[in-house]
C-alpha cells in the first residue's frame, strides 16, 4: 500500500483521445509512479501519439481506490 502525504494532493489529470481516457505516466509523482507501474506489470496500455508512456484511466482509478488514495 502507498500512503499519501496529506500536504500534497494527488491530482493527476484524466485525458481523452477519441473514446479512450488515459493518464500520462509523467503526470504521476513518485512514489506513486513506481507502485503504479508495478501494479500494471501485465496490463495493456494505450498508445497515444505524442503523449509518451500512458495508462488507462480506469487502471489508475482502480489503483487509487485499492490503495485508499481516492
């Protein structure tokens, strides 16, 4: 489980490309990024031109809920 520092809100924008909602990995601060990448080890990820490494928003939301961050 990842614990959030209450002094720093975890605000990662949900973006949209067509019908896909996604988050950019560059928008996720540490230590959440490392933990999220571990959780996505075998997950499929979207390819969004010009955005770099991304993940589906649903996977991000599930991660937040599972770790009590949302």
